[in-house]
């Protein structure tokens, strides 16, 4: 007879947990799309409507990306960078610095693979690159100035730079020293 009350207690406890779960699930229906967040400035709690933010956020447009990458960035660089075998290495260095930016800091590994594609980057990044290239064309079209602008852009976002060989580290230190003067 003593076992019977224990089973009743266990059953009541299970029912209590079951009711708590149902209550939690019911409450989750009440606040659809809202998320509790901590404000980064003052540390206060606020409710964020995720659905509204998702709808208001700019949606990436593939045709816009195509136009930015091929018609604005790539075509302009192809047209205005020096041409010929003598300038092949200079072009590669500029393209690599550009690709580091478009891939948000992702550099090629030792096998030459980046694991990312700059043609699929965010539209805002492509827009920033297009503006940089357009400003370069309108000012003087000096490839060194373009490289320095790309270098500074990657530095601004802490993306780093490609190291081609053992001299790259000294080169980057020299760039930093020149910019401090």
C-alpha cells in the first residue's frame, strides 16, 4: 500500500512538468518574431522585431551584383590599368588586394585557393569598390595610387594583405611607416 502514494506523487510531478511545457509553448505563440536583445551602448534590454528588420533589410540583387562586378569594377580596371606583359605582376597585385576586400579579408591559402568568391560578395562592398575605382579613374589613374587606396581600404576593415614571399612583411611595415609620416 505504500507504493501507491509514491506512484501518485510521481504522476502528479509528471503532470506538473507536462503542464509547464504546455505553458511555455503557449507563451511562445504570443511573441512571434520578437527577440530579447541587449543594447550595445547602455546595456539595457530591448525587444527586437526580427520579422520587421528582415523585411526592411535590403535584399541582395543578383543582377545588381553582376552589373557592379563585371560592368563597373572589372571592366574599368581592365580598361585603365596598364596593359601588356610588362605590367602583368602589377595587375595581379592590384587584383589580389581588390579580392581580399571583396571577400572580406579572405586570402588565398598556400594551394592558391581562397574558398570564397568576390563576385558573390555583399552589394555594399561592391558599391564601395566601384566608388574607389571611379575616384581613381577621375583623379589620376596611377596604379600605385590605386594599390595604396586598396591597401588602406583593407587596413580600414582589418582585412590584412596578401603575402607573396618573405619580402612582403618588410614591404607592409614600410607601407605603415610611410603612412605615419
